[in-house]
C-alpha cells in the first residue's frame, strides 16, 4: 500500500484533466504525477530511504503537492509544518522530528540554518537553499512507481495545534489516511468534475486530508489560493469555477455579511465547515439565504480526521452526524466507563483511521488511549436515539462556576441568536467568589454596540442564571490558528489584562 498510488491512479484515469489550478494556470494529473516521480527519484538518489522523515514548511502551492507525493512515493514520511511558524516554534518541531530534508521557502532559511547538525536538515530545498525545487526535479526521472509499503507504515506526521500544551506529532499511516479520505468521497459524492476551493493550509489535517488528498483520490481539481481573500473567493465562485466550498465557521460568518451572497455562489453544490463547531443559527441563516446546507463532521488530527459525518440525505442542524463506516463511537465518563445514550461524556473512537501514535512520545500515546484501542478525544458529546452525535464542549473549555459546570458552547449558541452578535467566544476567568466567572468576548455586527444589560435580559429567557456571563467584553477580532480555530488560551490571557 502507498498513499501516493491514489495520484498514480488518477493520472491513469484522468491524465489530461486538471489536478491543480493556481494563479490562472493549470497542472494536469499526468504532469503532477510526473513531477512527483521526479521528486521521488531525486530524493532517493540523494540518499532518502523508506521510513525517513522529510519536512515541508512552505505555503500551499503546486510544488508543495508534487514534493509531498514525491516523499510518499519514495516510502518516506512527510512531516508537514506551518509556514507561519516563528523561530522558537520552528526550533521546537525541527528538534523533535529531526527531518533529514526540508522543502521550504526562503523566509525560513536564516532560522533553519541555525538548526542544522549532523543528519538533521542535511538538505534544504528552497530557491536560495542547497537545492532549488526546479533543480531537484531536473535530477529526477519522470517514470517511477510508488514504493509498496506496509499499510501500517507512517505516511505523514501532522503536528497538533498546541492550543493545550506542547504540540504532538500525530503519526498517520497509509491505511489511516486512505480509510479517512474514502469516507470523505463517499459522503460528499465527490467525482472528477468537482473543483474544490482550498485556501486552508496543507499542514493542517483539514486542508491536507479532507480537501487535498480526497480531491486527488477522486480525480477532481484543487483551486489553490494562498489564504482567504473575500474578493478573490467570490470572484472564483461567481465565475463558476468552484463546486465545493470548504471553510471554517468565522469565514461563513463573514460571507453572511455580503449583500449579494446568494448570486455569488455560482456552481457551488456543496459547503463544508470544520476546525471548530458551527453555531446553529449561522447554519440556519446560510440555508435560508443560499438554499445550501453547511455540512459538518466530527474529526481530529488523530483520526485523519473523519469520525462522524452529517449526511446530505438527513442533515440534522446542530449535530455533527453519525459515525462513518468502520468507525465506532462511545461516550465515556472520566473513569472510562461507558455512558448510556443521551448522557454527556468524553467522546472515544476506534477504527482503521485512528493514528499509530505520537512521534517520539510513548507516554503521550499511552495516555491518549483507553484499553482496547479507544482514542480519547478530549471533547464532550452525547449521542441521540438515532445515533447522531452532538458536541457539547471541549473538556478543557468547561467552566466551573460556583460548583456548577458550564459548557462554553451552550452559552455561545445562545449569544449567536442575538442580532447584534457577529461572533463570540465564552471562557472562564478567575473569580475569588465563584472560582471562575463566565466571560463572553463579542465581535458585534457592523454599526452595532453591545449593551451588557440588554444581553443579560436576552439570555435570561434561554439559559439558567449561573450560565449567564458575568462579564462581557467587546473585541475587534479573536486570535486564531492558521486553520481558523479561535485560540481560547490566548483569549484568556487577553481577558486577564
């Protein structure tokens, strides 16, 4: 088995169809596969062997994809790092994973030069590095077949966001990734005529697995953008180039402020949101205005990422769907005991898509699993009588105030129903009397001013008194990860100033 065989098969079936559209130019499947072959054979000639760790630390591009599949074809594992890492963050991850080669951009060269030692960072591939990517391809051969690997061999290492501590390197096998992306294709009815917009970073599991790898497997085209640009995104959709739109909740909220949204979607047939839970009211507004559902699923980097999917044939607003084929979900208490249907507890999952473990971290791997191979998600959820999973909150985001448990998402859902609230985030901040006080940070809609008393009266009809925020703070924006997730750890630091 080799993940890169998916590219080879699409090149066989659809050699002349576009695999990538980037800056008004297209790369066919035959061309992408040839470049990946050249990268693979050049890396092998430079000494890369199966099982080696090879890093990518650069913005999304067609070259990124060609190098990624070249690494995997050669039997090595792609360690995918954010191109926005700062010096200390980069040092932490490079010293942890110790890749022999790295594909990067010139902005990283000074920081990387200080990290080279022995076999670590033996070769830097960059325009001004040891070898340019163009030169690397010239060293290779366009005729090559992916090396057959054990299904349990590591294909990629993705680092968790580190919002709850030191980032962990999630080792995903060829089997893990293939199981997950086949599920995506099944539920989204993906095919070679689809064009998927991707402005989310490839180092993140959503961009790399859910969008990129599933598009390659189905023979569709990836429309690449370096990041979210409202005007460029709307232009691409209006031009009819996009059939599948993938984003995160904050982008959907921003798009809803666009007056001519309905006529700007062009040929978009499918919308999906990930990285964070979507407020129910936002999903309803989008459906009312566009006629399209915002589909959600439940996943995590450790699951490559699919665990549950909200179906097109029975889309339940507020839920993240039912378990996908081959994956089992159980709700357990903090002692590992299974809870009954309808009870809230930690979501635990098991299946062929669940990670091998954390790179160079056996203790973290042991702590991540219950006996029997059940991965602990760290999320609180409940399953209804029809098998639909509902996310209650992150375990670490639960607020304990006056001895009562408050799930921040429940308060956020109530706030989103107020017409003056564009975005919100609810956290716990220290309080001498209550232990923690429920604190709401709010981005108001344009030309609106948040009135604390009005919001409190509004929430009294929707929440128990202990769940109503004791403090409301108006902010212009939230700190976010490159994938768009609100960083609540940083929000807490801001609220304490």
